[in-house]
C-alpha cells in the first residue's frame, strides 16, 4: 500500500505542459487513475483539468513551473494525495491558510513580528506532515477570494498569489479585525463556495461561555456564580453573599481590567485593580460609594461579576492553571499541555505579562497550601475538567473550534473551578519557542487540519 504523502517535484519550464502531470505508475494502478484522459486536479480552491502521465519505477509527482505558480508552490515539496474516481478528482493538500492580524513587508526576516517564529514552526510542521501553509491578513481580502495574496516560506518569506485554502485557522487577535465586513464575508464565502473548514472562527465572551455551560448539569460544578453586572442591587447581592467578588471585562484578556472587591467587617469595601505595574487599591466606606466608582467604567465596559474563590496559593501568591486542549487527527478533544501559573508578588492575576511564573502542575500543587489526597488527585481532576469544558463549548456554542485555552483554578478543598475560556490561545504561554523545534501544539494543529480536509 503506497503512502498518501508524495514528493512533488517542480520541473523546468518547457518539459511539461500546464495540462499534464507525471505520477509514479504504482499510484495510477492503486487508485485506478485513467491515463490519457483529463482528471480534475484540486488544490484548495484551484481546479484544473490535467492528464496524468505514468512514470515507471517512480514514487513521486512532477509538475511544471507554470502549474506550480498557480498552486503557490515556489519549490519542490511533499503533499498528501487522494483520488476520487466518482468525480475523477485528484486532490493534493491539505492547503492551510492562517489568518493573522498584521504583517510588515519591510521586515523581511520578521514580517509577522513576535509570531514570526511560530509561523516558521507551522511551515516546518507542514513540511514534515505533507501539507502546505500560507499566512494572510484582513488587508489581503480584496475582490475575488478564489486566489489570495499570501505569505509563503521558501528560503525566506515571500508574498505571492495562492489559491483559497482547504482549511482556515483564524488567529486574529482583535475583535475589531474579526468583525470587519471583508473578514466576515470571506469566512462565509469560503465555507459556502469552496467547502473550506474555518476553525476558531470567533472570539468568546465570558458571559456567553458561562451561560452556555450552565445548560449542562454535569458542568455546573465547575462554574463559580457569575452574572453580567447591570445594577446596584446585583452588586449588593453578590457582595452580601460572598466575602470577595471579581469584576471581569466580558471581552477582556491577559488579566486586563480585572477588579477584586473585598467586604470588610465594618461594612466597608476595598477594590483592587490589576495594572501592569502591580495592584492599585482603593477603599470605600459604603457599597454606594463603591458602586459610584465602578458605574463610570460600566458605561464603556461590560463586566461579569463572579463569586470569589479561596484558591490555593504559594506563600500568598495565587495559583491557577492554563490547559491547552486541541482536536486531534480524529476530531476528538485531547489535552496537549497544562501548566501552573503563579501570580507575581505584587499581583492577584497570574498572567505572564503581569510577572507571573510557569511551573508544572505537580510542582505548583506540591509547593501550595493544598494537602493530602486533594493534592495527589489534582492533575487528573484538572485534565478531566478541561476536556469536559471543551466538549461543552462544542455542544452549546454554535461555532467551530479546534483549540481552546482553558483557565482553571483549584480551591483549598481541591475543587476545580473554571475561570475563563480563550478561543485564541497564545502560542507562547505553554513552552518556550526554540529554533527548529516543533511543539506538540503545532503538530496537532496540522493533524486536525488534515482531518478536516480528509487527508
């Protein structure tokens, strides 16, 4: 049985016409590909009639330079191959398009800024698995989406026309960009017209996630009490019910804008604000004065008010956990990684941007104030919770996700709580990038893209 990954050689002009390709004769026999009569060559949105010329004792494919240019291939490569006799279609792929926020053509070595190394890592992972990847921004989405100007890597980054892809990974990092009409039109069009799969197609709001997961009784145990903060009575009710509550921007990320409110014995309140430099504190002699300070912010930011939890800590520094879950080559959710994040000494949020530090789950739990069987069971409970929550997102939110960053916490009784779900997880939050090294998270993304494109 021949492998589905085939070496595709781009040969000099004049040897092969545009409407012919050469293929090892064993492939023609195995898949009963007809000789001498046209079949449809498919590569992403590209469709071209070609005649297949058999080559004895050869297990690769040869295509001419003109056809390679139409495919967006600048050099010989390896791709997956599939033949469907009912439609006489010979497919190569998968062709993966990664939608990113911005590029800088002036910076030839780092056209994508801080994510350039991650993009090169995707290129290397595709080469290993027989896929082809390119990168494009909302600025590239003009007119006909059959062909897009995208960035490919061939001994350096170059921008060339490439067919619309089989699979789009939406890595846009701002809602403003994602909601642009040309982006929404493109996502709709490629799904309908080219049957492309688009995953991580939208941002998630905190309130949307909690409302969706609350529909499943088995997931409610992970959910701290949460509401969209709309009124003074709601703030008063939550502060009376819980000693500490958190206000989190519904559309926030990286710990930005989080406010921790603590009730004191004298019925006074303190608010702690997460800032880059540390925690800023403010005291209020009454609930009404506290609400007066917050209500101004509520005019521009929607807040979710959430039950405060007695989380485990390491010498007073709160600990939480970031799980990266991804769909694998069969489309099933798996845990790729989980790390503990310990808050910096002057912060109550654990983000690395705020001085937090990373460690393994066992290391953090071992140093924390969690003891006994609760400490031993913690890694397994966190893993189960992450997979349960990912499945719940799939079931109750009508959008396609292939990877999720799930922030979890443990209280001092060993109970797991959900803090947040991020549909655009950072690639720098679990393991440091090393030149030439392909992380499991990147390999898994390619495997899932192959599953979606049926390669």
